[in-house]
C-alpha cells in the first residue's frame, strides 16, 4: 500500500507500508492491503506504521521508533482516506 501523511507544515511521509493503525473517532482501526474504501476522521493519538522504509532524516522529528520496522507518529486530529491501496492521512 502507498501512504502519504500530510501536515500543515509538510508532507511528513510517503512510501510503501505493510499496515497502519490509526485512532479513528469511532475507535482504533488497522488498514491492511486491499482494504475496503473508507474515509474516517481521526482523534488525538498515535499512528502506528509498519514499513521497511525508514523515514527520511528530516522526518525524524515527527517519528519515534518501536521495533525494527514500526514507526509511531503522534496526531492531534485528522482525516484518512483509503482507496485502491492508496492511503492519504491529513494530520493536525
């Protein structure tokens, strides 16, 4: 799946991911490959990204690491769109 995380300041992340877990407004949920199309609002919490791609050096201010292939990104709120294995996460 291809993920883009966009904040008001910059495109924070873009690249292939294995999965992503997000704090949805109706509860946390995970997106895997071939997930059904969805648009959801997000609340304050942690976005957990599993990927072989290491965030670029400039992105290290945004991410913390949990394990070898898992990165954490804190958000205050946001929206996620999933469609045809492309995910766009707009975060605040």
